[in-house]
């Protein structure tokens, strides 16, 4: 049994997933978060959770792409491991992504296609398939006759983020993780996590608070919040087999199908740290673009409109940093679910390897 006691500030996607991996490795874990575990107004819950390394390469770089490719290998394995605990299954599909555009926006689709072919490694270019109208209709019957063609990005996927986060919470409880819910973290320091109610001693401290750790991030590589907004609807008149991206001159709309005839719709990405409700403009843009994808969405029931801040660094790359004796995992930006497994796996291995080296040194000291 690993005796390492790790304190994690932040029970969002990165913090919660890391806690689960460390508990599976036998560590003691204490998890601190200002919100209750079921809170919906978080970056982890305000996401479509599309696993799109190819599509995201058009707006990111090779580092994010590599993390995404690694995560695509980990996601199915980790979802299967999570199910071993007997919890509810997590919706996960890997049926690719469709990218389409209306006739006036074909230039945007052509530009997107050129970017992909320019940036993709040679070994991955075969995953990009140009579809004519018939090919598109075969892949996604609900869109038959609505578009003259599009792109099919093979191997991309999606998962239900709300199910993932809930399943993690249940498994952390089962494995004996200690939750400190509703406890705002003031500071994360070497060997302790400081809350309003006092300091909690740990062997290793990890800061995974997202935008909440902005004050502890150096000015040379500042952390900021980028506002994202999503719409969740229920519509029995449309069946999509995979996520669809709709090109637009100002943004890409994405529509991710979920169980129960539900769809998560998003597009907006605002350089703002406003945490207020979704604006009327965003609601109208998301709704009208969704309706243009398929008119049956006009009868969709709006289940939830939500907004949250995604933590971003200037280079838009996620980071794992050891600073002042504290491990930081942050900057997941719009690539949270795409990159989280690879990042968490890397950090978990670093923590466990460091503990093993320390135990080895102690054994050497005892022998001497």
C-alpha cells in the first residue's frame, strides 16, 4: 500500500481524475473544492466533451495534438476501469466527426480543410475524408439533402462529461478519498493546503483549481479565464450518430449528441472573465445556427444554458509545473477533455516516481 498522502486543490476535471488515478495506485488523497461535487457552473460541466484531436489542430498546435492523440488511447481504457467499480456506465463513442457548411460558408470549410492538411502529420492525413452529398447522407442520414458535402474526421469521439464527473465522484468515495466540499482554498503551499478553516498537512500538494489559482500563477506566463457558453436541448425529431461541426464566418458551431435525444451545443469563446449568465446574443446565435443545421431543432426543448471560465495560458497549451514545492496542472483552455487523460497520466507518474525514489533513498539510509 502506497502511504503517500496527496492533497489536491480543485475537484474539476483534472483534479478529480488525478485523485481517482492516485487512489487506484494506493495513495491517500484529500480533495478540496469551493463548490459541492455536483455543481453545474464549472468549466468541467460547461463543455461538450468532444474528443477531437484532428478538428482542434486547426486552432491549436502540435503539442495539443500529441496530448489529444495520447488521450484518445487512454479514454476507452479508463472508462472501462472506472466501470470496474460497479458505478453507472459513462456514455462514450468514437464514431468520428462531421464538418459541414452551408453554401455561403463554403470558403470557411475550404480554409479549415487546407489548415488540416497543412498541419496534420503525414500518418494522420488518411483520417480526413472528403464527402460528397451522397457520402454525407450515408454517414449521417439526418443531414441527407441538407448539405452538398463535408469532411469526415475518422477516429474522433465524445463522452458525456456529466456522467464522467459523477462516476469519478462515486469511485473516489468507494476508494476512500477524503472530500472537503464547500471549502474555498486560500493558498496551496509546499506540504499543505490552506483553507479558511485552517491548514491541512499533506505529503504533496497539487493545485488544479483552474482560474481559481490565477493569483498563484507567475506574471511571466499569466493565467486568465476565457468565457465559454453552451446550450443543452432535448429534441426527438433529430438523430445524430456523431458530433457535427457547422462552419460559420465568425465561429464553429458544434453539436454533440447525448443519450435521451439530448444535444450539447456550443460555439462561443469570449475573451472575458465575466461569470454571469449566458447573454441573449449568444442564445440567439446558438439557437439560430442549430436550427439551420436541421429545422426540427426548432421544436427542441431548452434544458440548460450555462457559462463558465476556461483556464488559459498565453500559448494556449496546458501545463504541468513544479513551483515552490507545489505541483500545478492548469491551462486546459478549450481542450480539457481532449487533453486531460494524457496530462493526468503524466503527473500521476511523476508523483509516484518521486515517492518511489524517496522510499529508495530512505532504504539506503537505513542500510547505511
